């Protein structure tokens, strides 16, 4: 295998090598420095004149006397059922002090989007134990449903709660979680590890941790490592896998950093013009495949810069995924956990996973009525600030009270509280008792007769 000593220049995490033989994109690279130390890299761009290599461990110590060797293969992850219960670095190496993994096979981490013809429509309900998700923004097996958060909001706690509690009712044994954290602090990493170990969730999980002081280039590899592990467990071991990716904003910042080092022409707000395509190569690796028993469901988490939902990262994510769960700073200030605002939240596949035989026959009507009443109640808060509560009609006062009770009793729940879908829907019916039966216009007469417990 040829070695080259033709480094033209070094910029950030990138090394520019000239006069090489034809080299494929994604090829792995070994860089031997003059002191004998070896660093790893990957071909990021290739042309007749120049090959650009991104270095995983950073470029400090590399100079023009360093030797470059192209290995002729892509990054691969060694996979086996022994991945379950393990904590790995963002590059797929064990960091839990356990024994080395003995892989059954090695898989290319770049994978591929699922062929649309081979896809099966998602239809099975995943119970997260969180009322605002289960009742009003239902997660369906095979879906990709992101959580839009803001800095300082408890998205990590919600992610861990979902990782602990998520299950397909009646099929719990085959349900596993792949958890990938990107660009997190050491303190957050310890918090994640402690929670997984103490709650026993680690036994049915694979955890990938990329820390803030790890190279930016490794951050681009982490979600692909996690999805490769998920696809193996789903499509070869017949498991139902929930992939939680946090925080996709850190991933996109790394993408921007690498783009700047390559001196690319920036797109919107400095992010690369190909960010949409890049994100789709991650998000589109979720779904069900005809003839396969397993499934991959994605729950990416991203913090919106300045709480701006029009920022390129949430904006592009919203185009690719099937809805969003939005966290609210206002609810967080009221000390409500989880601070999920149901009004801008949406699950586009919700109707496929709810109803008789899946959740309960009143699920859709119950959710619609709660949404309508809460939306009206929130609007009335603005009116009250202007004209005062005394100017409201009797019905308006009920709606105002409903909005308050909805936040206190339905949205608010404990971090360890795992509500069944039946309990969640029953809370909704309890809230409706402040209205008369005829006022529940979004619910069919038959369901009102069966479930309503209030006055006629």
C-alpha cells in the first residue's frame, strides 16, 4: 500500500494532500507523524489535483513530513447482539470498562435510505408514558418524530424518560433503545450513564457518547454509528429499535465547521448548502421494511438557536421528518414538566397508530376536543389581559379554567411517572366534566354517552 508525503496544507481538522492515485470518497486514512504517532482520518473530498482528509483526532502534530496511507475501505462498525448493554464512544469504541466487542460482522456506517418500494406504512402505537405525546402527538413504530427544544429546557430529561419507558404494548420483550449523544459535556455524559445504569434501562440499550471536547469530525460519525447498530438489531435480529439522537444542532454546527475549513461557499446563516441532503441521509434511515419483522423509529432532538423555529436546522428537519414535538419556555417557567406545548406540535402519522384495537376507540375524538378547548383557552388569556376576566361569558370562563387545568393535570407529570394510554385518556375525560355534555362538539354522541362522567 502506497504512502505519500505530499501534504500541501492543513486547515482546522482538514489535511490537503496532492499528487495521489485515484482515491474514493469516504476512504479511511492512516497518518503517521514524524514522532511515530498514528492518527486516523477519512477522505472528505477528492479530485485529480487534491484529496481532502478529515482527521478524527485533530491535526496537531501533523506536518509536511507526515506520511499518508489510504486503506481502501470505509468506516465500519463491528456489530453483534452483545452491543446491548454497552456504552461506546462516538467512534464506536467501548468506554464502559467492559471487554472488547467481538463482532459477528462489520457494517459500513453510511448505510442507505430505505427503498420507497420496500417500505411498509407505519401503524403500531409506541407508548412513551408521556401524556402529551401519547394522546396528542402519538409516536408510531417506524416514524421519525423530532423534539424541538431550546437551550436550558429539559430535553435530555425527556429523552431519558422516553428511553426508560417506551414500549410497544404487548410486545415488550423485543423493544430496544439506541441512544446517541453528540457534543455533550462530561457532566451530561455522567448523568446519562448514571441514569441508564440505575434504572436498568441499559440492559436493553446501546449508548454512543460523543463529548464536547472530542473532535468535531467524530460528531459527524456518531449518528451513523448509532443507526448502523439500530439497523442491524432491527433487520437482522428482528428487534423494534427506538433511536434517540441528541443534539442534532451540535451535529450541524460540526458540519458548518468542516464546511468553513474546506472554504465552501456558505448557504443560509453560514451552514453548508448541502445540509438538507446530509440530514436526510440520517433521518431517512428510519422505517419498516416489507418482509422484515424489526423496525427503526427515530426521535431526533435539537435545540433551536434563539428559540427560532425558522432557523435552518429545525426548518430543514421539519421538511424531512413526520411532525415535531415542541417544548415551551413559558411552560418551563411555570415549573411544568415536561414543558411540551401541544399547539405547535404535530405527529403526521398519529392517525395510523391510534383507534380501536391499537389504543382506544375514543382516542382521536378525545385528543381533538382537548386541543380545541386548550387552543381557545390560551387565546382567551390574551383577551383577559386587555378586558379583564369579568367581561368573559360563562363558556369563556370555563375554557380559561380548562387551559389552566389542562397544564396542571394533563401536561404536568413526574419524571418517573409512566402513564398508560388508558390513564392518559381518562385524565382527558375528567377535565371535560367542567363542561356540559352538549358542549363537547368534537366527540361523537356515542362516545360521549359511553365515557362522559359529568353533567348532561
